[in-house]
C-alpha cells in the first residue's frame, strides 16, 4: 500500500458487527474508515454478513453502484455456493469472520485496493473446479470461453493481425465476407473497441492470440 491510508467503507447487516470490524481497522495506520457520506470516495468496502445470500449479493451490488468499485466480504458462513455468489457479484476478496483479525483485514483491503483478489486457500480449489465445470458444461457447448471470445472470433482476429483483408479471411475460414464483417462488428461492439485494429490489440494484450 502507499503512504496514504486507503479509505475503507464498512457495511454490516447489524450495527454490532459493523462497529466490531470498524474498530479492528480504525487503529491501523494503513487504512481510514469512511463515513456513510464518503461511500462514493471509498476505495474498498468491507461487507460483513452471516452468509452470502441474496440480501448480501444485493448489498455488494448496491455499494458498487454507489461509487465503491472494490468490495471485500467478511462472512460467518462461507461455503462453496456463497463463494461463487460473492465472486459473481463482484467481490474481490473474502475472509471468514473467525479469521478476520486486524492484520488479515488490512491484507484483504490492500489486495483489493491494488486490484488483486484474496480467497481462503481451502475454497480456491473448489472455485477453480466450479469455473472448469462452467466452461465444460455451459460455455464450451456454445462455442464460448472465459476470454469472452468464441473460437471463430479468435481465429478471425488472428488472421486480421497477420494482415489479411476481409476477402482473404473469408476464403480461409470458409465464411462469406458479410459474416466476417459481422463477426468483427460484434466483437468491437461487445468489447467497446474502436475498430478492428483496436480489437486485435486487445486480443494480443489479453493473450487470446
């Protein structure tokens, strides 16, 4: 973390839990606990819940909508379903309440502030297993992957990066020129890219091609 303390917003479903986590953080020089009025200025939020249920997910998303993009979760119960729900809701770090010491909380906040994630090691393997199952059972049958690009889109971007024009690409992949143009248009629109050159640069930077 930098010399400037990270502004942290603490939210809990009950005032005792909120006061307890805030007290753990308040004496740490690495962070400063935000007031309710400072939510939209906070760099990281710590959300304290009993379990990651629908109400917890709504809270995570509401905090993000109100201007705090990075959310971490302290949960009493943290099982596989809760882990997946928290990650899907946008949480970047999770810790069990029994492990939420001041040191652990500061580490969680620091990881989130720097754009990293932090998940209990015993649950990480199961999260990866869930991701793999999602890829195999849901995305792969539809020709998609976690890159956000289908195999066809990756192949066309690769050919663009090699200097082929639309007609040449169409011949190589056995599609019409209109289909190639539509694929490129879909990619640039979906990923909010300016043009095909920007799309190629994005794919290269992300390691897709």
